[in-house]
């Protein structure tokens, strides 16, 4: 992994501390462990980053980097508002970062080098002390740059679920099931991406014309189509379909499924024949309006929590709606008590995923203090065959750590995204929860998330209050996009 001069300077002190020995707190940053008590107490959780084999199915073993030698990493159940200490050991020969996705934590803990988080040094460790929140379904994952190294960052197995228990927990369900969706053995191709049409909303003609013309011009100059990523191995909870334990249920149960899409690049879908999903939370945040849907569409790094009424006894295949991906392993079995036999699959009807059914209609009554317009574009194959993704014409530079937008503490901001590409972009804002206030031209309010999909040639508005001092990263969660420019920093003062 290439390391910039800026990264090397940040790593310098950490490498010195990395030799403290097994009994020390090697690599510990004084700003993170904010008290002597945090340094001296036993850690609540320990995570070890190491590379090794994991068995996806008999005869299918992949070598990847994981937490605690497993995929997904261990489920961390934390309590909102109760401080926690986590020791993170890095047993690899490369500096690492661990991002607490969806939590409001200090920048030095958050896990993004662009924000100033120190690396976890190679063969060293860091002790992290923070107060979990907000309540709900979050996760943790690596946040280093990969570029063309498909063994690094979110292409690896470094992802694990976090559930932050609320101070009051009225959940009305009989069983809770966590599912982590993930592909392995990635590869690059010039095949071109497949345009996905499952997302509600119509293209904006001007954006479509602009994006199509830019790509056509590059192809006319003899450029190949930019690299895309494909995968050979598909899994749910680290096992291919048919090779993991089934989800065992009883007739009449209400089962709460927490589904995490831990893919580096892919949007996933899930269906369970004969059943519907009552979506109760998105990205761990309760939705304003619960709605039943036949299919869950889940962008990269999104989480969906949905209740399923177990009222259709049998042995069923809970799997991706893509026949190729499901048959390659993206699924698991749901087995009713007293039933046996081969799991059955019935394709669901065509279904459009529409965030608006979970939101309140009409405009929010909270007006932004400032609107920031961001135009998304694609420069086809412009960096050694990889696409470049500038915002307002400027790709993010890891050397200068720019561009940076200045925001003021306590003010409300609206990010207005205009997508001049046919790609769907899962947009993530670190250390904040935002409100989705416009989707494909329709005003909405009340829907709060930390990742949201921006449709091809569409527009989207998200509002947030700048309540986290320091730097916060805004980026597309598609690894290829963020590595090649689709990032911007917000500096709150």
C-alpha cells in the first residue's frame, strides 16, 4: 500500500510506540485514551487484525484479513451512553485503521486518516476509549486506501456488526438475527458496470446528457471503459449458501433481521419466498413510517432492520434476487420447526426500492443555514484505467487533504447532490446522522440515515447539523469511487 508523506508523518510517533511489548499500550494516542482510568482498566473488547484462511464452504477457503480470525468480526453489543474501552491489535505488517461507522465519536477515534485519526501501527496496537451512540445497528470496518490492491481495505474481511442498546428497549419481536452480506476473491475487469434500475426516481435530462457525453467522448478517443470489480465467492455470515447453519424459526414468531451489506462495491438484494419484510429501521435509525416490502435493496454499508412474521411454514431460501449471485452463495436457509427437505426459492415480483415510503412527505420545517451544491462526475478510465470521481470538478487529494468545506458549529447544512453519472452512489457522512430532505425531486422529511443511495442521473438533498468539532469525511462508500476522488472533508469550528 503506498503511503503519502502526510501519512508517514502521522505514523512516525506510532511506530516508535509500537515496540512497547505485549504488556504495553503500543501505539496508544494520548488524545484517545482521555483518562488514566481508561488506560489502566481492562478492555471491554479486544479486536485483533490478522491475515489467515477462512472456510466459506468445504473446499472453498479464502485468505483474507479479518478481526479475531473470523468473518464477520464479533458482534459488539454496547450500551448507549456507557463508556467503552476497545483494544485493537494489528498483527499484520501494514498500518491499519478501524472506523466506527454510524457513531458520533471524536475524529481521533473515528478511524479515518483524512480526519486525523492515527493509524494502528503494523505489529502494534491502539487503545480506543469512547462513549457509544446513537443507539441502533452500526458496524466497524477498515478505512485504509486500496486503489488497485484488492486484498486491502473493504475488499478484505475486516467488518463486524455493532448493536448499541438503547437506554429503553421496547422491541416487539421473538428472535433477533444478524446477517452480514459479503463477497470475496475480487477481480478487475473492463467489462463495464451493469446499470441498475431498481431505485425509484427518474433521471434528470441535463445530468444524463452531460454524463453520457463525457463517457462517449472518452470512448471516441480510444479510452477503454474504466475498471469495475467482480467477485468469485459470495457469502452470508461468511458461509456460502447451503454451508452455514440455517436460521431456525417457529410458526407465529416475529423475527427481527438486522442485515448489513459489508461489500466493498456491490448493492445487494434479499427476498424470502412467501414472506414480507416490515422495515422498522434504516442504518439503525427508526423510520418515520414502517412499511412492508417483498425485497430489501441494500446499498454498500447500509443496514436494514426488518421484522418478518413467520406465517408460511417450510424450508425456504433467503437469498439475493440475482440468480447468478444467489447460486454462487449469496443466501442462507430459513427452516421452520418440524419441517425438512431442500430449501425452496420462488422469485419475487419486480420491486422498486423507494426511500420515500419510509419518510414523511413534504418539506421539512427546518430550513438550512446554507446549501452546498455538489456535482458528481465520472472521468472514464482517467487514472491508469481507473475512473476518477471529482466533486465540483475536483477529486480529493490524499497529499493535500483537500478539498475542505468550512462549516460552523450548531448550524444546519444541506448537501445538494447532482449525479452526472449512471452509477448509484451510496453516500456516507462520518460522525453525523443526516436527514434526507429531497429524493429525485420529491421533498421528504424525518428519514435519518448515515448512508443513502444517490440514483443514476438523479438528485438528492441531505441535511445535517454541524455538531461534531474538527474534520468529518463525506464520501461515496463504493471503494473504487472513494479511492479515486469521491471524497470531501467538512471542517467544523
